[in-house]
């Protein structure tokens, strides 16, 4: 090869290499769970979908429990410490009041039974995502004020009590110290004469191990995620009930606005894929956790009738009182009507997911019912 031809070829190769390198724009994604947590593996599916759907224009690096904790996540994304992340909106009552108002209504969903057990989060996550993205401009304004853009809302499995001693009667609950992560769980504990202690999920293991709390309100599917399987000896799955929704793929608004319309559409498609991956993983984790805790000798308890009746009465009362509270403290008006309308949406989603059994079918429903109706040219853009 002639010298000039060699350098021409070398230059061309360098140009192509530089173009490929420049083509992939990195998205820094933060999650407050450790790298070994199953939900991080589901986020990896989202990251793959981001890259595939953008033909490699965007790539994602996941920072698991290294860049931001769950408690730091909202402020960190707002300030650009991460481009995107998993935000637990119930941790931030003042920042997301209208979103949390609807989120806290999860106790009004009746649990799935039989072969459909564990799909509560599929229905609630879909209903809440559709509500926020399509029916609640005030919710989107809340996120915009935090310089953020939500895409998918997910919810795990039904919340129970994981404890270091049996808790199944009103007598057991009287004075019991219960770690709660959401305001409605704390109100339930107080209504049944227990003592709520709100703390981050990252602090839960130490609190249980050191007997700072007697129980934690937690989805059984999350027992392994937080490493408490060796500490917990008793589980009461039915109470307090409800779910813990969170915004799983939440973006810094400046970063989101910097993407092209095509890239934003690709990210919305990826959100359907990622949400379905997380939700189906939660359900499989529930079955695995139930089997594991049985093998470890943990006892599963049924809450007695008095506790169940007290819980039902609390839910009915709490819907009215919460509407009044959010009106007074946060200016959320027409609360009872909002929840009445949302109940219809929730019933629709209960029917939509009833017969779905795999991740791909769930992702298709999420795309068709929610994300395909979002305008990527304008949604979330400054």
C-alpha cells in the first residue's frame, strides 16, 4: 500500500470510530437499591430497550446504590446529579402532593386471588401511569416544578407486615412499632393503635435487627431485595394492604428536552418494556419469597376478623379524611371526585391485566393503552 493510501485509510478508520463513539449519548441512571437486587436486573432490560429502540444513539449506565440513595433521588435528578432514576414519590409529600394523593388510594383496590394473585401492581401501576400522563396536568406540573419528567409508574405486590414476632390481633398491634414507608400506612398503624415509624427502606434491615421496630410494612416480594430474610420470623400478608407506587424512569427535564422527538418516542417505548419487566419480576419474586421464607421457618399468619374489620373501616374513613387533609394542606380540590373517577380507571386496568401472564403481553398493553397516546414532540419538553 502506498504511504498516502495508508494514511487516507487510517484517517477514514479514525473518522468512523469517532463517529461511532460520538453516536452513543450516555444516560446516567440512578437507583437506591444494591446491584444484586432483582429490580436492578429488570432495569437492565430497560437499558437494553433504550439502546435497541434508539439504534444505539442512546446508551444507559446504571448506578445502583452508588450515586444517589432513594431519599436523595428526587433532589439529585432535579439538580442533574443523575439524568434519570427511580423516584419514590411517597418520600416527598410536599413536592408531589396530587400524585401522592392518588397513590395513597391503593388500599381501595381489592387483592387479586387464585391464579391471578400478585397482579395488583400491574393494575395499579397501569391505572396510575395513565392517570398522571393523560388525566392530571396538575400532576405533571408538580414534576415540572422539580425539573423532572415522569414516564412509567410501577407498584409492587400487596403490602403485609414482616415482623420479629407474631402480629395478627388487635392486642398484638397495640403499641407495636411498625416501620412505614408511606403516609397511608402510618395512618393505618395509628388507627389500629400501633406506633408508626417512617424511615427509608435502606434503614429497615438494621431497624428490625436491632429491635428498633417490631415490624415493617413491606411487600413480601421485597424481602430478599432488602436482605431481611434472616431477620424476619413472622409474616402477616393481608395487612395493612395496598401498594407502594413509585416513578421508575424519571428524567431530569433538561436532559429529556435535549433528546430528539424520535429519541423521546423510543424512551416511551422502552418505558413500556421496562415497566412490564419490573412488574412481572415483582410477581415472580413474590412466589420465590413465599417459598424461601417457608424454607427458613418463618410463620405466615392470618389477621383475625377484628383486625380485618378495623382495616376495612379505616380505608373507608381514610378516603374521606385524606381528601379533606390534602385540600387543606396542599390545595388539592375535589378529592373525593378524583378518587371516584380513578376507581373506574382502576377497575378498567384490573380487567386489562386479568388474563395476561407474560412480560411481552403486559408491555404491549402498556404501550397501546398509555404510551402510544403520548406526544413525544411536546411531552415534558421545556
